[in-house]
C-alpha cells in the first residue's frame, strides 16, 4: 500500500540580501510522476543488489548478508525475527531520471533577468520520501538514550519504491517522460515563477495551478523586466554595516569568554599574500603587481561555521550560526558515537554560462560508460611538459618570451596536451595573445585547474587511487626530484643531507613503481630505442643523469641558476608518468626547447628556458596485434643486493684499485689516436677541397667496447671503416698510407685474414686498433640517419657480407639509444667482467664468455628491471644478473632482448649449446662457438656466485676475487685456485725457438682456436670426465726468464680433469677405457696441430698433449709475454701484398677512371635507355637469396625449394626449411652446389644460377 503512494518532489526558491528575505516560495512536482492513464505507470519496487552498501539489519552500512530470490519476503521475515529491542524497517521513495539541474539553471537565469543582486538558494527536496516501521513496543526516550550508549539500533533500509520521471536520463536515446518533459514544464510555469518573484511571495507559499491560469489568461509575469528591491544595505566599500556590527559584537563576546580584551579596532580581512621583505623592493613590486591582476570578488556571508579540535587532532565542524535568521544548528554525532566518520565534503553543483543560450546552466555530469560509448575513441595522444623558467623580480625581462613561443609552436613540441610550469602573470597574457597558441590549444584556466596545482606526490597518488582507480593516469610536470647519484652521494658525504634523507629520495622512485606509473622516457628508450638528445660527453655522466631536462653543462640559464657546487650536474627533473595497464601504450618520446636566439649581450646564444621540454606519444594498444614472443621470454625477477654490497662507492674503489677504469689521460690518448688514424686513412692533411672532390668517401666508426664505453685500460679499439671502393683496393690503399704517414706513432702491425674478412692490426700512439672495412656506398651517403631505420627497411637489402660487417655498428647504435642508464650499465658490465676474468670464464676463443655475450645478457636484465620496477641500483642489477642466469635452463631457454625481438623467428638447432641472440641479422646467435662443457662451467660459476651472494659477510673484494698483498703479481687467486682444484691435467705444451714473432704468434693463436674443439672431443669420447681449461698460458717460474732472453719459449695450456660423478669411484675397466679414449683424443689433437704447415713448422716449433698429475707440475705462473707486437712485414707470406702496394697507384687510378667513364656513359645513353628483361640486372649470390627467403618477414620460407647438385644422384630438390647452413652439420651442402630456388605454390623458379634469372631482387635493382 505504501509503495503505491508517490513521493512529493519540490522546488524551493529563496532569495535574501543579508537578513532580508525578498522571496520564499515552493513548487510541487508530484503531478509529474503520476499519469492520467494508470496503465502507463512505471513505478516499481527494488531491493538492494548484491554488493550494494546499505543497512542490512545492523548499525552500519554493509554488503552482507545477502538473500535469495524472494528478496522482499526474506527481508521482512528477518526483520520480524530480529530479537533486537530497537529496530526499524524503512521503505524509501525515490524519484528517478528527473533533470532538476536544468530546471534550476532556468530559474537562476530568470531571476538574474530581474536585476536581483541578492543570494539565490534553490533546492530540490523530496518529502514523503521515507516510511519507517519501528519496534512493536516503542521504548521510552530515557531507555532509548541509554541503549544507544551501550548498543546500536538494527536498521533495515533495503527496499525502495522507485518513481521514474522518465524512462531514461535527459539526453539519452529513447527517453519517454511520464507526463511531460522538463522543457515543456518550464514553458508552462516560467511566467508564474517570475510573477511570484515580482510579488515577493513569502513563507514558503506554493505556486499553484491558479497562478499558472492567471499567467496564461491575464499575462501576469510576462511584462516584468526589473523589480525594485529597495535600498542597499552595503556601503561604498561593499560592507554590510549591520552585519559587520553584529560580527564585531560576536567577536567581542568570544574574546571576553576566553579572558581576552582587545580595545583596538578590528578590520575584517582575508589574507591573500605575504612578503617577508617590508622595504620597497623588486619583491614587493612583484607581489603588488600580482595582486593588481586579481579580479574583484565580493560575497555576503550567510553562515558562520564553528570548528572544534577533536582528540585525533583534526578540526571538525561543531555547528553553524545562521546570520540571516539568527539561529544555531549543532551538528549531530560530532564524536562518532553512531557513525565512525562524519561527512566532511559537501557536494556542490557546478555552473557554467552558455554563450549560445545566454543563461547559466549546470555542468552535465555524464557517467564514464556514457562518455565512452558516445565519444569517438582516440588512437593517439601526445602529451608535452616544459618548465619555462619564471623570473621573480620587477620589472620582468621579456626577452625570452618570443623564444618560448617559437619553441612551443615548433614541430618537435606540438602536442594534444601541454603542461607548462613556472608561468608568471606577466608571461601568461603574452602567451595567450599569440594566435599560434590559441588555435591548437583550448583554454584550461578553470577553478579546478588552478586549485589542483602544487599537490604533493603522495596526495596525488592517494587521490588518484581513491577516485580514479579504474582509469589510466597521466602525470606530467616538473617533479624537481634530484636524480644524479653524484649529487646525492656527495650531499650525504658533505653533510648537506643525512643518509636517511638520501634513502627517502631514492624511495620516491619505488613509490612511483608501486603505483604502476611508467616513466615515458625510460619506457620509450627501452622499447623503441629513442635518442634523448643528451649533449656533451656521455662517458662522463653518472647514474641518473641520462635524459636530463636540466643540464647546467649545456644550458647557461641552468648554470646561472645553480652556480657551482653539488647542483651543477644534469638532473632529470621533468617527467611524464603514465599508469600501466590502460588503453594507451607509450610509443615515442622527444625533447624540445633547443631553438635559440640572439642574446642582449655577446655571451652566446639565448635559450628559451633553463629546462628542456619533453613530449611523448601515447598509442592505443591493440591486443590482437600483440606479439607471440612473450611465450619465449624468461622474465627477470628483481633481487635486492646484500647489505654488504649496497654501497656502490665501495665497488668503484675496488675496481679502481685493479686499474680497470681508464684515467683521463687514457681517454685523451685514445681520442687523439682515433683522430690521427682517421687523418692518416683519409689522407686529409695532404689534400685540398678541390682534390678531395670525386675521391672515394670513407667513414671511420669506433665499435665494440670503446664505442659502448665498457673498455678498460688494456682494451684495444675496434674500428670499422665504411666506404664505396672494394675491400681489396681499400686495404692496399690503407697499408700504403699507414706506412707513408711519416708519424712515428703510427705502426702497421700485421694483416689478418679470417672467415669474416681481412683485418689490419695497427698501433697508434701506443694504442692497438683493429681496423675492418665494409663496402657500402649507400650507408656512407645516408650516415647516420640510415641507422635509425627499422631492420625491415629496404635500405638494408644488402649482401650478407656487408650486413655482417655493419652488424657491430648497427648493434652499437641501437644500444646507445636503448640502454636506460649507460653509466649504470657500464659499472655493472665492468664488475661482471672483472668477476668472469677472475673465475677464468672470460675468453670467447676458448668457448667462454666475451664482451658481446655479457652485453646481450646484461642489457636484457637492465631493461626488464628498469622497465618493470622503475629505478634499480647497480648492486641490485648485479645481484639480479647472477640470480637470473644461475636458474636459467641453458639447453632450452634463449637469451635475447624482448624489446627488440618483438616477433622472434629464430629456430634454435640442437648443436647450439648456448643461445645468446644479438640484435641485427644476419648472424643472431653470438655464442655459436660455445660448447656443452664450457656452458656447464659457466652455469656452475654463476651458481657459485649466487650462493656466495646469499652468504652473510659477502663483500665486493671476495666476489670479484681481488688479490691481496700476499699474492704474486704473476698469479691471480683464480688461477691458483684452478691449479689446486684438480688432481690431473691435460698439458698442452708448446715450444717455439724461431726468430719471427709473427710465426710464433700464429702458432699460439692456432692452438688457442682449437682448444674449444678439444674440449668437445673429450666430452664426446670420454663423457665420464669433466674437463675445464684455464684461458691463459702457464710458464715455469724457474727458467722462463733465461729461455726468453735466448729466444726460446715454452708455455702450457692446462685443462683440469675430474670425474663427472665425484662421489662414486670408477671401476678398473672404466678407468682403463677412459684413459685409452683420452689418449686417443690427445694423439689426434697433436696430429691436428702439427699437420698444419701454415701455422706449425717442425724446424722452429714443437707441440705435445699429455696427461700429467698435479703434483708433477713445477712452480708455475701466468705468462705475461705479449705475442703479436711486431711490425708488418715480418711474415714472408706478405710478399704478394708488397707487390700489390707497388701497383696501388695504378689500381686506384683505374678505379677513378672507371667511375668517370660510367658517369659519361650514363649521360650519353640517357636518352636511349633500353628496358631490361624481367629478372635481369645485378645477379645476386645464392647466399643473398637464401638469407632473403629466410629472414624477410613478407616471404613465407616454407613455400620455397632449393635445387642443388648431388655428387651421386645429380640435380635434386630440398625444402628451404630443411636446408642446413652450419658447416659442422652432417647434412651440410656447400652453397656453390645450389642450382636454383623454386616457389612451391606456382612452380616458378625465382633464381637460377646458369640461366642468370633473379626474380626475387628485381624490385630493388
């Protein structure tokens, strides 16, 4: 019965000026809920839904208990059976889908048109909204009050009678009103409302149908344009004298009550600004100018709030004093006797003025679901942030203002959202007056935007977590958080901050990571390899300085701001943070603000600000296109370093004691050596500009450890020279220029011919340089922009030998752009390299780890840790490195960079004991020479290091095996431990007494290159034994010096032997079989070394491979002899190169003449060009076709067959997927026997050797 009675919605309109009430009337809207046709009624009864917060029979709102299908009957039954003495069951009547805000906006505009200046209060109360059923026997008030102190009332507020005004909310499709819409109702009643205002209707009287009939029949309310509201109660300053007098009396009464008397007059005011400098100065003038810009704001207070301090220390509202109708309203439940917390936030309506309708309208609050369904999804979002450097003095300098605007409208800074910091009142009008700013950017100066500034980081995160937990957050601005580790560490040392403060500063990054906020600079650098425009020498940066937006070294404004001291280091103050897991993914990042102008003085260029601006592109993520590589990725888990290893400064000092880090003198010498080598090769000192025109273009690029910055004092410099001439001509030309340089610091040591090509070993100013050459004219012409292109770009459709030579340069360029913190990476790399050297597993030619292997392993650890966890210390990276790779399954898992290989197509072969994939093709696995025994040794060493890190008291000195003063200079702790760990050894002894150092070096190099294969043979033939070689030569301490002076050299490589299962003693038969097989392997190895006449000469050398006991070894130490320090020409085999050098002038002139002839020929034949037949043109080698079919992502390799010449059966065909390119594979077929390539789907031959058909590369010819 009660549910069939509708509620009574009202509109209460009241206007007052101070204590004077000008009008006060109501309107009844209940008729809009009940139609004349009862069959059209839409009212219904609903019970609380599962998970909905409500009073469910307790004293507090809760989501439990829940009931079954018969909800209403079940709740009634529970209420009746509830034994509580004080209980209530409530039926709530609710009005739904009525747009009261639009009606309120129309009423406010109507009243404003009457020139009313008072305060208008419009409310929408609903009467008859609740029906309560209390306990059967109503207790007395005394009993109820005592009961509330010790127990609580059981409330049942679970049922609502819903009376819809319409079937849907205003603005939604298919909306049908019960009686009439808000617009129709307003047209019928607006004149009546205006007439009631003009009549100054009082005491809450109702505006009835009779008023509406009078307005319709007699036109009352239509002619009202202005109303005489009587005299004003305000003086010239806008102060109500009566109210001010009452407030002064109230203030005096309060002072008297607390025992204070103040006779001086009191001027009521509100503090808006303060200045410490009371004298007339630039600060005061700056403040006064800011205050002059404030618009006049005035209002009349109608209430006073009384606050009290509760025991928790918070100020809470105690009561309200109504100044209009003098009354006091005390807030109930102040101390939380009935509810735990009181509401402290009162929601207020937000209004805006419509320029089209010329009325005030409420801001429409659309639900997120509706906004997402109606709005068009944005695919890309660009966010930019820039600190433009405010100048807090008066008058301000406006020199930089045009420069700031020019940088903002530049192509590198245009964005969808721009966040500017330190925008002064003087600069803001200048900025907004520029049409180039107003056109792309809408105004964002709202009360909410201004009030939201200067929030603390934790408050921002708390606000976002509580109010927007399901949304994706983007936080951009100047965080002003010091990132340079040099600045923080030195501040702690000098006492500027405490160590605890330093830890708090570092923990801020952890807080951001825990909130799932990703740094766009970090993520875009890791995933896309984006340059951060870091200027200066990257070799002198410290941790946390890469990607700096505030750089005193390069920006004079920044240098002026900080001066000298701890703060003159680059800092990454400005950031853009994006919450992970949302619809947008971080795609690209760039900096801007580098456009300069002419300064007022001659001190140099004028920069727009002391900060660089930052910008990022957010792209909508499509889960359908996600790569399937994630299934192959072995994730790196974070691992905290032990307390004894947390101080990175101790690590740095330990490695400095080992002379690992190069000094400034070492860096200067290598820079000078590179410049001298480049000038010598290019012959730039002896040619003028006219002479160099038409000559071949060369480019010298340092690669390897020197290019990456991981080199040590003993490292060589790997150089790649890229040019347009053939390798043969280049090396002849290079040898001639190096010999004829005339500089005593330049020496050509030797020429090395390997499978990968020819290499020159050069010594420049005492620094060894390995020089290789790559013939690629297109790369030279487009350098270095060509390296920024993706690997699938057609520009890299080059021969395999060219790609193989370019691979180090391409890998280096990518790492320099993608490693998140190069300083941190270099420190970690040097520490792990020092550990690997000390443990005897850093020697790639013996099948162990090398520089490229450590780079592949460490880069993915740094990227994955920093991508997922924000900022990680160097010690944590090293600890996580050992922990991760000690648990890796080397037989099954592949190690690769998942941010580069997003769609990995590499198929691992069973012969690959270790799979460390590099970056660019053609050869991906950098550990192809690794053997199963070497992999087991590396894995065992990693496990041992992890166990050592887990023990208490571990230090950097013990982990890196740093020798103490008791150890000899010629014997490391690792080598001594190796000699004492095995009872038997294989002694690979070499004896050389020849005069040519070149031949001695070749013999030693040949022996070293075959040691890895010996370990493989031992593992195959004698699997019961575990063999480990130490990657260095041992010599006898007693007679090594004497024999060296006589030109006689004897050295040994030792391989330690132990049983694979050391717990079980082998039987006699197994022991004899193992010895027999081992002797056979060693005899075969001896024959292999001594039978190669190219390296071994029985007249000057001898070699033996024997098994010896550890006790039979004499007093040994590591050999420090330098092989290979010899001048080019020591070897007799270079005579043919000498003859080529004599003819180099003729060769070079022929190349130039041929180039000129081709140009002339092309000019003559330009008008008579004949179209070549399909497939004609440059004929590619079979290896180029094979690589194209295998690695081109647009070609299905399974659709091709290879035709080859079988020595017994003649021409045969084989599937491309089954073709083996490894020379050691049993099914390997030489490439010169390939006859054709055929497509299965249409039987078309795309490449034929004898007929010279090449359809595959015809588009690139």
